C-alpha cells in the first residue's frame, strides 16, 4: 500500500517504470548532460558512441528495469526475498542516479568511475537475487548489465586519457 491505496498490478507496473525513467530524466537534467562543453573538450576513445545514441538506449534500459522490478514486486514469493532483491535494485538505481551528476556536473571521471564500478557490483547482486524470484526479471536486466559494463570501460578510458 502506498498512501493508504491498494496498488493493482497495473499500477505497480506504471509506478516502477515511472520511477526508473524519472531517475534518468532528473539525473540528466541535474547533471547538465546536454551540450556540456567540459565533456566536449575531453579526450575520448575512437569507439566512444555518438551522443544521440545515449537517450534512446537509456530510455529502453530504464523501461526494462521498471518491468523487471515490477515482476519481482508483484510475485508471490515471501516478502523478505522480495525486499532483499528490491533493496539491491534500489541501491544500484541510487548509484545510477549519481553517476551523471558526478561525471558531468562535478567533472569527475574518477568519482564517476568509482560510482559505476559499485553500480556494476549491485547490478550483479540484483540479477542474482531477481533470478531466485523471476528468471524473466533477471534476464530483462542483462542488456543493462552489458551497457553498464561497456560504460564502465568507457568511463575508465576517459579517466585514463584525461588524467
């Protein structure tokens, strides 16, 4: 129940998707991701993806994350199992929120690298815990894990090239 209101499965789905998408939108706005002169001036590897790719990719990833969390939340598994799994999900989502701010707003590729390595760790824990409840929920996080793995290498390379 949220605010005394019983949530239907459909409302839970909408809530988890909106939560995940909001994390990306708010973080991006706070970080000043769009038209960032500091980022434009950084040395980047030749395999750095074009900027226009990030918005659509993250939109799809946040959608998959929301569906994945919903599958766990609505499951009939014991509340302690769901709480543990969703706690790891919340931690990785919190770290996800801060990555853009650390990188683009604070101009710290090193702090962002530390953040994204921790995020990667908690994504793995989340997938492990989700797999105990819903194999589909775990599989839906695989594209996110792969993208964040790539982003970790990219972040580390940018940090190395610009130190």
